[in-house]
C-alpha cells in the first residue's frame, strides 16, 4: 500500500512508526513530517491546511491511503478534497469534523443522540456568560467554541478569571463541572462499524499534581488498570453508536477516528469532549501496544469495510509516554535550542527541526516524548523516564508524575 501521512507532530511520529511497521506498506511519505519521522518515511513539504495542495500531492504520489493526523486540515476540508480524487482517506469530512471544531455543534449532536454529557450553555456576551457561571457555580468550566489546539478551556474557581476568558473568546460554551478520573477512548470507524482501541489517560495540566494551566497534553499511559471492566462496552453502547447514528441521520456520517474524552463521574461516564482525530500524546501509548497492522485497519475504516476487519490484537503489558516541553510552555515556549540524546528508539519527535549540519533543535512547545512499553505499568513508566533523563535541552521541563497514581493504585472511580 502507498501511504501519505499528513502532519508533523508527536502523534504523526507515532502513526508513522505504526504505518512503517505494517508489512503491507510499500511507500510511506509524510508531509511535512519532522526529523523523527524522517527515519521511517520520506518527507515532503506541503501546506497541510490547503486541501487542493494535499490532494495534488496524494495524486502525484499515487497514494492508496491518506492518513490525516491533526484537526486543522480536517476542519479545512482536506479529507473531502482527497476523497474527491478517488483516494481512500482516513479522516472525517469537514462537516463531520465539526464534532471537534465546534463545541456547540458537539453538544447539539450529543443532546439529540441522548449521550450523557455535562449540561451546558453557549454564550456570546458577558451578561449571558455571567448568568451561566452562576447557574452552575464553581468550579467554572469555560470553553472557547472554536478550535484551540487543546488550550481553549479554562477550569477555575475564580469567577473573574472565568468571565475574562469568556470575554476574550467571544463565543464560549459554559458547562457543569464533571468530577471523576478522565479517560480517552479512541474509536476507529467507517461511519457505521466502530472498533474501540485501548482506553488511555492523558495529563492536561502543565504541572505535577494537575497544577498550572492546561496544555496540549504532558504525558499518557495505557491501559488503565483501574478502569471498570465494562467501561468500553458501556461507552460504545451509550456514546459511540448513538453519536454515529445521529451523524448518519443528519447525512454527515463520521468516518475516521472518533476520540471520546470522558469523565468517570459518580453518575457514570460523561463525555467531556469529542475530537475528530487521534489524541496527542495518547496515540503514542495506544499504538505502542497495537499488534494489528495499522495501515490495514485505517484502510478498512477509509473504505467502509471495517465490519469485515479481524478483531484487534494487543501486546501484553503497558505503555507510558512523558512529554518534554520547551522552557516557557504553554504560555510562551522558547524554540531554537539544541537537543541531544534524542536519537534513540522510543523518543518521539513532536516539535523539532534539523539544521543543514544535522544539529537537532526545538521548534515547538512540546518538543519530544519519551515513550516506552514494559511488562507492567511500573516498568513502562521507569523505562519512559529513563528515556527522558537521557534528553538534553536547555530550560526543558516535564511532569514527574505521569502514571504515578495508577502505578500506586491511587485512582478510584466514584460510586
Ligand atoms: P477539552 O478541550 O474539552 O478536552 O477540555 C480540556 C480539559 O479541561 C479536559 O481534559 C478536562 O480536564 C477539563 N474539562 C473540560 N470540561 C470539563 C468539565 N465539564 N468538567 C471538568 N473538567 C473539564
């Protein structure tokens, strides 16, 4: 299979490793890719937000499968443009990607589908925002209505900060606070058939103990030793299938990766958000455990043949990834610093670039991830931190508690 992978972050590096490992893949090109991806794929320059440019590249490469990693190209209509050329594409249409691109649209679908989620109000002016905040009380949850790369949400006990975020964003969704451990569940779907991957947990706050501002994600692990055994079945029945049915009913079937972000509350699992693509950094750990060839799975979803795909096979054990972030991330990341120790198996590149002389430098807020598997979570965690300790980058920081609570059995689902 000839495969074009669109994107150039940590998620795409993890996808590239999975695709390159699939014996059916005879060509793998990544656009734009990154220096880590370059070790398993040919890199091509492209404006990933330009549907016509990506479609033209897919045609030129005679691609048989295009895999779109990030949300921005999906919302821009890249999947539609590639599909219009008769090429199989893993990723939803622009219209279906609104499940991620618009929090209001996602709420509307969830309500129509009867999916359990937080009660919410969409607000466009300070007066209605203040009323919504007072309706729910603290902690306040204020979400930018548009795409915000995982950074548009403010959760705070401070009403003034909540109001200020609402004012800055203009159009926001203000919702009820959901209390309970969070789970990320990835579901591969062709619009009708749906296959869940292993549930994972990520760490959104920048600091240890879930302190500091929200980020794109500072680490992740899978599987979840504390998750109820029927969790995935319950989410498929109560959330995924009703949502996919509602999308079909509206004539905008969702095919690609449905990311379900959940809080396991005392009242049961509640959807925090939908995303229209693999999550970063959970992809790094979930794909590290997937034994089933990745390209075949994504191709089945892209061609409406997922129902005939064999059941997934998983490696035993666990996986952990720890993000190494640039100084100043998330507020004002410093880039351009020299990196050493990154050329080892398990080091995933997220925001890096290589000079002509081969020097590796930071080029984004989240720079690298140390990703490792092990026979159990504790072993995987030790191995991931060993990778991180081997990386040198001036001013870099990482969380020291990724997967720690799970290893120490300190996570409980409220009942
Ligand atoms: P989102 O971009 O919607 O995933 O939100 C980012 C993070 O904010 C989530 O991973 C949660 O940690 C937190 N969050 C969002 N919505 C809620 C909510 N209703 N209750 C509690 N925490 C939330």
